[in-house]
C-alpha cells in the first residue's frame, strides 16, 4: 500500500532525485555560524540577586529578584529558567495557582524543557490541586516535547488533543490522541474524545469502535458511574446518527436512573422509537417528561415530539390539548428569557448561574433553563478554579509590599477572568440559542394545530359524504400480556416516582383509511 507523504516532504524527495551533475555544479553556501548562547558568567550575573536572597532564606525577596529579571527584555535568554525558579518559590510560599501559571510560562518559553526539566510534572500536580488542567491545554497544544516518561507524555497528548479539538483542528487532535497509552489513567477519556471527534467529522460508524473501547477501558479502570453514563450517551448518539435506531435504544437504556443524564437519555431514546415509527414507545418514554416530577424542567422539544406522535396516531383532541399545555408552559418562559437576554453580558450570565447554584435564586431567568447546570461537571470545575484564584489573590494581598505579589496577582486575576469569560460566553450562547429555538417551537406548535384542524375537517367531510365517521384502520387487538417477572398496574392518573422509566403505552391509531397516509405524508 502506498502511503501519502506529508506535502512538506515532497520537495525534499524531488531534490534527492536530482541528477548528480547538477548537484556538483551547485555552489554550496557557506555554513551558518551558530548563534552563541549566554556564557556561564552571564547567567551567574543574571541570577546573582536571586541566588543571594535564596541562599539567605529570603524567598520573597528572591521572587522579587526573578520578577525584575523577567521584566528585562535584555535578559530574555534566561526567562524560561527564571519562570521555573519563580514557580518553585511560589510553591514554597503556598501560592499554588501563581506557581502553576509561572510553570506554564516557563513551558511557553522553553517548550523542549532544555533548562526547565521537571516543570511539566510539577505543573500537572498543581493543575490537579487548583482544579485547572485546562490552563495547560494551550501550552501542550503547540508542543508536546520535553524529556518526560510515557505516562506524562500521554497526559500531555490528551490535553493537546483537547486544545486542538476546541480550535477545530480535528485531524491533528486525532493524531495527538495516539500518544495516549492504554496504561494511562486518561486512556478511557482519550478514547471517548476520539469518538466525539469522529462524530463531529460526520463519521458515526467509525466513532463506535473507540467509544465501545472506552466503555471497556472505563469499566476495567473502575471509573465512576457519571463517566460510564457519558459513554453510553455518546454511544446512543453515534448509533442514532448511523441510523441504527435499535442499538441506539439499547445504549440509551443503559443510562442509570440516578444519572443526571437519565431524562435526556429517555428523550433521545424516544426519538429513536419515533424514527422506527413506534409511536407507542415514543409516547411511553415521553410520559416521564410530563410527570409532576419534571414539570419545572426544560424539555420543550420533548413535549412537541409527544404532540407529533399523537398527531400521527390521529389522536387530534389529545394532541391539541398537549399543544395548549405546551404553550401555557413555555410561552411565558420564552417571554421572560427574551427580556432577560436583552443586554446580558457573559460576566452576568456566569454570575447568574453561580448565584443560582449557591442560593436557588434564578434571578431574571426562568429556573427551568438553569436547572441543567446543577450537576454539570464543567461549570462546577470552573467555579472551583475561580474560587482557588480568589483565595490566592487574598493571600497575595498579605504580601503586597513585595513587587512579585503585584505581578503574580495580575496573572491569577487574568486567569480567573479568562475562566469567567469562557464559561460566561458558553452560557450566554446557550441561552440565546434556546431563546431563538423556543420562539420557533411556539410558532411550529401553532402551525401544527392548524394542520390538525385541517385533518379533522377532512375527517368530517368524509363523514358528511358517507353519513358516518369512518372507522379507524383495523388494528390487531390483543389482551394485555404481562411478561414473567413483571407486575402490571393500569394507569389511573396517578404518578409514582418508582414508576418513572417503566411506563408502557398501547395507543391504537385512530386514523381512518386514507387519512393516515395524509397524516404521515406517505
């Protein structure tokens, strides 16, 4: 098999195949003089103030000396080492966030770790401590060099892949994931990210292999149920995108009832039943969403899907009633969202969600659109990292007389603002999208009601011509059969929490001959 070489390699191959005579005739350029690095004496002079204070135990003054060195562009050759030494001092001064940011700057200045050996491992330790591994993603997204062991390289490759995925460099992200070895703790994460990337490339069939492997690796590593449920959700979506609806249903059914993803899984599973033209299955699954336990949750599309399923069964009165309920619930929420979004900034969006999680006060927004953030790991991690930054800036105020404190405080404050801005923009974008989508759904609901009126009109026209309402299509009517090991209770209008997820509906279609084809568009 002929492999395609990178384009940059082609000119080198062409030069190598040039005639020997032409190569002899070419005049060789004079060798370039290697740029001389700093001498040991220059290095000793640059770090003299730092060494004197450090040897005397004056760590704060030693940090001041390093900050002074970093401010001098003439000493740029020593900046990487100075950042690394400053990180070490900040660890000793119990300022882990500042130390992490110093190490990150050291790695930017010295990506191959020629003078900053050991910094990568230290950076990972601090990133875990303050809950901000994301700060290292841009560092490794540009370079995964350095003298490190294979497990550390694996983690670098995973963070580099995350950064390139975020930037849309999907092919490069997939290549970087090959650095993650099976022995690495992040191996299941890497496999899942590979599946997500392949899905984003519209390759759901290819995504199945890494996602299935992620499930096996996660179970072997005894990862928590949240991680496993995330894999089952992604597998369900991949099978759905590949039009394998039965297997999608199987994966959605694996999401446990105590999972924060459970209700979403039931909704997506209902779509799979809908695509299989199993309206009974879709309605049964969506029965969870209209129960009192979830009446304050945000699932407008679920209610509309239920309307469409009833419509295709020609149950026009029930569908019309469902539309009225949908409008009563979501029209006021849409108006509130539209008013609240006017002039909202990303900072405000972040603070609204943070305040809601702390106090339960949704502020100007409907609570239903904020509920999903209650158990969201990403936002919780962002709040945790921002809290670490706040604590560190408070401690830095206690040493404000030292010049290094002002510089490190600016670093930490800048990182905190980056976290708030990224999360705030994400929340703001989600709220804006939901506002626009909900407005469209309300319009669609009105149109659906018009469609039902037209269908009912046709039904009555048929009745006027024949003198009676046409009978529904003949359906096989069987008695209720209860499988072995199951208990059956008829629906009597009461909801019980332990029945959620176990509803079964046997709703016979009420479409007369000739009308069902019009309802389904056949």
